[in-house]
C-alpha cells in the first residue's frame, strides 16, 4: 500500500468530503503536489537538459524562437485561409517549442524564466489594472518616455 492510501486510511473523515491529516502527512502531501507542479523555473531547468551548449546559443535560440512562433502563425493561417483543420495538439506542440526556445534565450541571458513570467504579469497589472482596454493600451503607463 502506498503512502497516500495509508494517509487516507489513517485520516478521519468528516462531512463535505474533507479529511483531517496529521502535520507530517500534510507536509508529505504538499511535497507531492509541489513535485507535480511545473513552474517556469523548473521547466527552464528541465528544458536546458536538451540544449546544445555552444558559443552562439543566443543567436541559435533567438532565431529558433522566431521560427517556432512562425509555426504557430502558420497553423492559424492555414486554418483561416486554406481550409485546414486546427488541432489542439498541434497548437500545444508548437507553443511548447516556442516556450522551449524562450526558456533557452532567457537561460543564455542569465534570466530565470520564472522571473520573466512574474515581471510580465507585474507589467500587465500596471498597464491594464482593470483588464484590457484600448485606452490603457494607448496610455501604456508602464512605459517610460525614453523607452
Ligand atoms: Mg515546431
């Protein structure tokens, strides 16, 4: 029997589908959830395993990022103008390629992909405090005059 099953058996059940667990089991369950959670930082580390290390990585991965973004655009173009079907799996695969190259550009630049994600959300919150609007897009309050 696995630990999860042991915890389920040890735990006392209470109404509304809740269970009560001891603190050690709680931390173990939390660790299990963290292990399954894919963060941007963790993704970047895992993706880097398959990156070819050389002197021109930034150029290699910058061009690759652009090419993969083009593959996403091509799927959409063929769907809209050529009568192709568009499949979720194909979009997911190409967006994954975009993410891989973006993660490697960030790595070569010494930037944690998690920081990229957090910074982008912070910028968007500042630019669009109430969600997207054309007015806020034109104002771009997060951009300094010299940018
Ligand atoms: Mg691709």
